[in-house]
C-alpha cells in the first residue's frame, strides 16, 4: 500500500513539556486517517508538526517519499499539504469569493502578483502568511487561471451556499458556513493531503452530518485526509484507520471498523 505520508519517532516539546513522544503514523493514499484522544493528548501538535508550523526535536515527517521535517511552511503548502486549523481562521472582513481566491495562492520563486486584488487584500494576505510562519517577504502568485476556475467550480458544487453568498462578507456567515468556507479555501489550493482539525467543533448536528458527508465525498474523489475530531464515534464511521493518542503517545491503533466496536477503548480514551 502506497503511503502519502508517514511520521517516524516524532518528538516535540513546549517549554520543557513533552507534547509528542515518539509518534509513528502512516497515511495511505486515498484514505481517511483519524487521530483521536482527549484534550491535551497532542493531536493538534501532531497536525501542526506535519504542516511545518511546529518543528520536531527528533524524528521525521516523510511525504511522498521525501523528508519534509525541516521544510518551510510555504514549501509544504506548495507541495500539496493543506491544513484547515481548529477555529477556521478565515478572513472575516473579506467576501466569500475573496477568501476562496486567497486559498488559490501558492508560493514560488517569482515576482509577487496579486491579480485583481486591491492593496488592502494584499496586506491581509501577507499578514496571514506571516501568521503561518512564512517568510516576511513571501513571493506569491495565483495558480493558473484554468486550475483556479476548475477548483472554484468544484468548491461551489460541494458547497452551493458559498456560491449563493460569494459576495457576502465572511463574518456574516453562520458557523457551519464558515467551516465550509475554511474547507473550500483549502481545496482551492489543490491539496494532495487535506488536514482537518476539529471540523465539527461548535456546529449544530445537521451541519455536522453535512460536513462528515462532505469529507466522505472528498475521499471518494481520491483525496487523502488526516482528521482530528472530538466526535470520535462519527469519525470512526467514516475513517479507514485511526490512532489514539494519550499524553503524546500512540496507545492504540487499528482499522476504524474494529476500533468502533471496542467499547473499553471508547470509555478509557475517548469518553
């Protein structure tokens, strides 16, 4: 089985506190892999380390057979790892369409060109890239127009409400619509691996159902997905494989269809 990404003996510390302790995971091409565990288990740290936002003190992150452990964030994004963080972090003062357009930016060694974006939007893009630890003077270009339009059409088919509200300021969206926008923005970057951190957090049950259906649809399109999610049972229903973290270590792993039957596991680690 081909692996799109794997971690080998990852160790991460914050101020002397060990957040990850020798974590090994494998993500097969085209599958959904879930990371489960209680608050403080190290789930978000693992995602941020894979994305390059946190640097490990030991171990490796291997992506498409390349060691990206020390790679800068902009290179990781350019190579197809797109991260939808907890809390969504959209540009609330921009329109839905402008948020999606920003998602289509990738980093290359070329002159910065912000096609059809005004100076205020340019400043917001640079500010956001800095928040992601991308170098102070990023060189950013839009993806080719054809790819942009294809991705935009796909996102609008996936989330019709975003097309209906494309001119609406993002801050006026509901929580569910903001989550759709955050996922849509990542999809505009043509990901090979989509990372989702708590996509159902704070959402109503019907919206959660819709989000999980969308994640399943993305897998059916061939996308590889790594998900951290508080809703363990629902996540195990759509995942192919899962890892359970406790205080920074993998304490259990297996096929999702098997783990969901393990009631002692649910009680002990997932509540």
